[in-house]
């Protein structure tokens, strides 16, 4: 009996040790769960005084009856074995290998900084797209003129390059594309605006060190508008709020209520051309949107399949390829029509 009792005691002790280890032993996984949502038309309640998330100074703004909620994913980076097991059982959470979120060649601090930078870039692109939709186009201007190239003496710093051979210029990439479309030595008609006056300058391109034809200017972009625009939300990382920030800026400044009085949630990156790109964590974002009372979810087209595999009851998935799709969908909702939904 003593031997049997001792065996039972040792087994119990070992079980307790293993159970204790399971609560403290770290595993190489992270947990993704539904994160907070933020109404881009509202205030940042996490800051004293509840400052507006989108602030406009120098122009009238409007209040909407509905909401445009950006969605986020919470990431728990330090999991014990018990945490991971619980996460595996939770339907609204995903336990994934740590290297998917924190690559081995990057520290957690570096990844967090990368996400903060991506978040800032998403705000910049959102402003660019929204201002263009509000009637403030992007302009390309001369930042510097290279010595020894054809533009020297013909173009000046701050000249706005309006067109090349009659084709409008709205991005540096467009200017580069058009310059390279014809061989070096070709005389080009450069339409500019200098001091508010329009004029045309003839410039014959010259081959650069890489053999490509060049005018010999460095350019910059700007988007002149008569007000100051600020996005005041700094606790979020990643680029996925770009679409909702874009819509929030437009709705804040335009007189019309884009929301139609309902809670609209969504996600998606946005580039300077207004294209909406895919994001991660769509299942968790759908859960967060549903919990926030959203009636529809603006879904990047590239995420439609995953979203349809993880539906939330009563939350239609609106398919969005670009900002025009999103604006058309909101218009359809206001008119009582069904917008284009995700489909297989």
C-alpha cells in the first residue's frame, strides 16, 4: 500500500508541476482576436477631452447621423501553453506561429515601429485620395533642376508641371512614364504653371546614366487646399484603416451624410490612386464590427472569399475594389438599393 500511495503521490506532484509549467511556459505562437473599432467621424475616447479623430481647421464641417467604423485586430504576443489551448478553442480567435507576425529577423519593437509607419502612410494616402475626391487634385512641381541637363535654364523650382505633350500629369510616376515613352533627344512640350501663369516650354530630353531619357528635374507632389486636415489617432498600427479614413475625411467635409444614418464598418488599405488592398485578420474584424453594431461591412475584394468563410449573421459583406466602389455602395444604401456584395 505504501508503494502504491507513494506512486500516486509522485504522479500527483508531477501532474501539478506539468500544470504549473503549462501556465508559465511560453510557446512560439501569438493570438489574434477582435480589436477595438473606431468611428472615424467621432472622437478618440482614449484621449483626454475626446478630441475628433478627423479634425478640420479652416473649412466648415458636417455631422453625420451614422458611423464609419474602422476595425482592428488585437495581438497577444506572449502566450503560455494554456493561453494557446484556450485560444484554439475560441471561435473568434486565431492562434498562429509567432513568425507570421514577428519575423525572426525583426524584433517585436521593430515590427511595432513598422506597423506605426504603415499606419501613418495609410493616413497620408487617405488624405490624398479624399482631397482629390473633394476637388483638390494632386499637382507635380519641380523640386530641383539638375545641372547639365536640358531643363536647366528652362524650368525653375516650384514650377507646376501640368502636362507633357498634352497629357495631364498628376503623379511623378506618370511624368517618368511619359518622358521614357520617347527616345532621348526628342523635343517635348512641357506645359507648366509659374507664378499663376500658364506657359509651354520646349525641352529635348537627354539620356541619363541608366540610358533612360530625362528632362533633368527632381519633382515633388502637393495638394493645395484652403484648410488644415489632421488625423488624430496614434495607438493603431498597420495600413488597414486607409479606406475608412478616406471615407471619413470625405464625409466630414462634404455636406451630404454618406452614412445614411447607419453604422458602417470596414477595412482595407488604400493607395494614392484610390485602390483598396487586402488586409489580415478579416475573421476577427468581422466579429468586432458585429459587436459594434455595424449593419454592413466594406470588404476588400481580395478578402471576400475569406470573409465569406467566416460570416457574421446579419452583416452583409460589400465588395470593394477602390474608393469609387465604396462611395457607390454608400450611395446605393442611402437610396435603399443593394450594393454589390461579395460572391463566390
